[in-house]
């Protein structure tokens, strides 16, 4: 209960309205993260160090014969370091996520750039076109790519007709000429198509706010359009690049549906391993350990990067 003075009013009620509004605005997202991220993560971490007792989990803290014991089972984490399958799966998940992020950036940046430079009357329509795929079920869009890339599919016939399947085979992206489904190519193509809007929208929001007078000043000083682009536009859009890359990379690491439908045995990712451990092997402590490790692999570098960015920003100011 909040402290009450002799007036009978809670301490929060005595704060100025501005401070109360600020506390509400700041506290709401923290409460959201606590309830829907931190609390589930703690539960999963708790399961990862528990021992299975039939269909239940053993207690971490026990009191027996006057002795309080803390029982933590780290054998699942030790097994992760010993089994090469998990290491290969983690590496493959990160590699596919990185490849998808790079492709989305290479495709999405020109889209966002020309959207931001289009006539103001056209920009809402262009944004709507980027968001249009969200009007259709994610699952249906992935299934559509199965039909397009399968034998006799429109995209498959086009790729084979142009002889691009030979190039894909030489690059090791497909297992044999003419076979496009259930390969690294189909997996990365599906993820790139699905997550491309998540790259375009942050970039567009950043580029649309850019002060074009800087480009005019660069031109007056003799800079070519290409030089002005690399020296001014790209550095000023760094925030959009980082935001879009995070929005693409993080969900791609744990993706399950696309690898299941478009991938194959050569495209095993951590999402499929989690599914097998949870529902096929019914080994929840092992599955929770896999989940905790992949979360740390993503969150820890991201936290360090944000800390570095904050320190760099403080030095500039």
C-alpha cells in the first residue's frame, strides 16, 4: 500500500500531473515486458534446470531433515555442448538469419529510398502496398511459395527455363538441378519474402525524415550523387538499418513454420529442434535449455550493442 500522510492522500496522488503522466508512460512498457517477457523467461529457465518426475517437474528448493537444499540440474546445458547436432543447428539458424537479413537490406533499402523520395501524395499508397501482404494469412503465403517452387510451379519453371537452377546448384543452394523445394534456397527465399516489409518500413520512416538540404549542400560543395549517398544518406539512416535488421534477424533465428514447410533435412533450424524436444521427445527441461541458450545468443549481443551505442551517443554530445 502506498504511503499515506496525515492528509490521507497517497504519495502518488501528491505528485504533479506531469510526473504522474511520465511515470505511467514509462512504467507501462516496463510492466508489459515484465509480464510477457521476463516472467515467461524465468519460467522457462526454471524448467531448464529442473528434473522430470513423471509428468511433473521436481522442486528446486527442498527442506528435508532440517536441511534446506537448492537442487539445480545443469546436465541439459552440458549435453548441449557435447552433442554436435545442437551446435550445428545453432550455427545454421544464425547463418540463415544473417543471410535473410542481408538480402532484406539489399532489397529493402532501394525500396525504402525511392518511397521516401516519391511525391508526398504517392507515399501513403506505397506504404499500403508494402503492408498489403499482411492482409493475407502468413501460413497461406508460405503455402503459396510451396506451389510456386514445386515441380511445375510458375517460379520453378521460370528459374529452370533461364538455367538459373544450374547456378544455384553450383553455389550449393540446391541439392540437384531442377529441385528447388526443401533446399537452403527455398528456405531463404521464403524468409526473405516474409520479413522484407519489416526491413522496408523502419528504413522508410527514417529516410522520410531526412533533411534534403544536406544533399543540396553536398552537391554545392562538389560531391557527386554517389558520394553524397554514402557520406550522408547511409550514415543518417543507420538507425533505420539497425532497427530493420533486428526486426528481421531476431524472429528468423527462431523461425519454425517456414523451415518446416519450405526447408528440408539440410535446413534444420533451432525452431524445429525445439518442436521435437517439446512435443516428440516430451523432454521439456532439454527443450527449455535449448530455448534459453538461443535467447541469450540473441539478447546478450544486442544488449552489448545498445550499451556501446549509448556510450557513443554520450561522447558525441
